[in-house]
C-alpha cells in the first residue's frame, strides 16, 4: 500500500528536556494559583501544557476496538489483539466514521473511557495522494488543496483541540509517502511518474504538509511526526540529504516552522527489517564490499534502525531540534518462521553472503504490497534505542496494502500492479516479481490470509496467550 522508492546505485540516547521552549502552545500562562502555574485556553480548546520529550514515555496507549475485534476473531489473534496501533484518517468520511469503523471523535471518547493517555492517528489525505502507487490513491485531485485544508485538516484540528481530550498525548503521523515521492519519483529516474511530477510542480504536497503541521502543531497536546520513508527508499547518497532538505522545506511552509515537528517515522506500512543481525554494510567478502550485492545495491543502510538513527542526525544538521525523536513501524517487519536465517550466508560471493543471511526475505527491497513471508515484528516499545522514541504499529496488521486485482470501491483507491503477484515489476523494484500475496482486498480492508501469515512468522515469536504488553 505504501512506502516504495527508487533504488539508485552509487548513490547517544536523547536526553529528556522540556519542550515548552521550542514547541508552540495554543494558550498562554496567566496566573499562579496555590504555587502552580495554570494555563488559560480558549473555550473548547485543550488547555496548554508543556510537551514532554517523549510522548510514549510512561504512557498507556489506546487500543482500537475496531481493529482489536477483527484480530481477536482470527485463530491465534488474541496474542496481539490488545496491542496499540494507529487509527487511519484516510478520507474525509473517516472523520465522522464509516460502516464498521468509528469516527475520530468516537475513537477519542473511547480512548478516554479506556483510561488511555496516548492516542495515535495517521493524517493521510493529501491532494493527488500517493502519486507513485494507485492502490493508495486518495479522493482529492492534485489541485484540491483548499478542500484538504477546509474539509479535512480543519475538522480534525477542531476535534483534537477539544478540551475533553486535553489529558491525551496525541501523536499524529503526517502524510505517508508524500514528501519522499517528491525526492525520488518526480522526474529523472526509472520509477518516476507524471503524477509525482505534477505534485512537485504545483507544490501541493509541501503546502499540505506545512498546513497540517502548522494547524495541528498549534494544539498543545499534539505531537507531529512526519513520514520519512525507509532505508530501501532514501538510503542512497542521491536521496538521503535531499530528502532531509525536502522535509525541512515542507516544515517551513504555510505558517509551519521546524518547531511544529516533534519527530519523524520510518518504515510506515512497510516491511524493511528493523535490524539485520548477520551482516553489516561495512562487511566485505573476498575483497568485495557487500554494498555491491544485488540486494544492497550500493545503499548505505541495510535496516531501519541504522537508517532512522542516521537520518535523525542529518535532520538535526538541517535545522530540526536537537532532541528530535524517531519512530519505527515494526508491525510487519519481523520476518520470522522457518525461512528466517540463523547465521550469515556462505562467503563465496557478496551476493551469496547477503542473500543467505538477510532476514528480510523479499524479492526486492522496493516491493511493498502484502508481502509473502512477512511476520509481526517487535511489539510496541518505548525508547528502545538511542534517538528512538518508540517502536510502533502504524499499519495495523491484517489491513491490506491494496487489491491483487481491480475492485470497484468508493474510497478513491485504484488497482496497482505491485499488488498483483503475477506482475514482473517496474523501475522501482528492479523489474522483479512483486512478492505480493494473492486474493487481497482493497487497501485498508481486512485481509485474513495475510494476518494469519503474519502471526505464523512473527519475530520475536508470539507467546500464544494474551499477547505481549507494551514495554
């Protein structure tokens, strides 16, 4: 469904610091009452509070009952049904709710009734959305920026800013795939599309992201995290720094500033391994660097953890805050099961060494739709590594990336051949087979077959009981 890019050959833990000094709040301090500083907010708006360094620290995250019920109904699904995941606002109708899925306000009300103090939501409805993948196209045309603002972002902001939800830390994931597509798929590469060229020319991805950051960032308990693709998309020299520069540009448009960005997220709705334990990008075989292998293809990174930490350093260099946080989507990148290697491959060649030892078993790192052999990854975890705010489940396991054949729908989602297991690919996956599972439904719809495979191939393995609690 999301997160694919062009492979271009040749191409310390954060300290906890208060964010009030660098994060904009929506209200001002007015008085000291009984020695405590209290915030004054406009009626109906959340009271101003100092943002914490890591919103996941010490928090109880919301479990989406709509997803949880589907997971629990599957054999073995109870093992993960209580895990927190993001709620997707993937069209205007989702704000008020659609058949089988509650709306944003209903989700927030449920979060409060659960006793949660962390709520996670994906903001995903840009004009000309996902210009490089038909499966996740959206309802708004390339020029409908005004409607994006007035009919989508503004109503979401009105709800999130309600004082009824002031006790929640609200994490927003801002527009998966949009800005990375401008870096790699908007002209001059084998994977470029006319649609991405249009969005680069009209600037509506950048303006839309800037407006979302500015509008949502004005709400004192909202934490904006911008999508930053994955290592198999932006890990080359030709993409890495330009991507960071593109993110900074969008974060300073439509009234936004870098202070409206609390962090970034990588691997959204994708399958790239968190860590590759059996080889490193610095390894060589018989005098040949493994970067020359077909799989790595001169990339500087082989997994998401190393990519996220390096990207964080570059983003700070570009002018984002020094205490910037990173998230990694680990919902479907476990790659366990019987096919998981237990050690390095043979040292007969760089290709044999990498292919024999890599845990990511995809045919190509550019494959992104309903990948065969994938498994549940690390369960949601707070502050697992330096610079990483959390491992999260941005893409709820069991929700399809796209249909394997054309299916009529009223959600604006098209048919992408990258979801067809018989398709032999394009420039973004090196003209390889897609590795997609057959019989998949429209993006976002429940895909029982994939869910069952994700359970079987989970790594770390599932406990088979009541699931693994957030840590």
